[in-house]
């Protein structure tokens, strides 16, 4: 969202306006075109990273569901009296 807002404001600026890029704790004078390209690249990178993280999250959720099902099956098996050997007297 921050990149989107910065792009909007940057596109509003005139081509001759002075623009600066944040680099650590300093500002560096740059061109409008270079800043737009940089922000769009950062935005694309963030979108790609978000997609990768969403896929990882989905895989983890599926894995957790499978593990939960196995655990529940094991619990049901240990609580089932017919699965336990009967004591001999």
C-alpha cells in the first residue's frame, strides 16, 4: 500500500520537479522515471513474495490437517476397547 501511495504521488509530480529517494537515513536526488521504475519493481517483488507466502501457508495448513487427522485416528484407536488385548484370568 505504501508503494501504491508513493507511486500515485510521484505520478502527480511534474517531470521537472525535484524528487528524492530514501536510502537509509539520507535522501538522494533522483529522476522521476527512475523512482517510478524502482517503486514498480519493489511492488512486483512484494506481490511475488506475497504469492509465495500464500502458497506456503496453504501447504502448511494442509499438512497440519493431515497430522491432526493422524493424531485423532491414533487417539480413537487407543480408546477403542476392542483393540486392547483382553486380560487372561
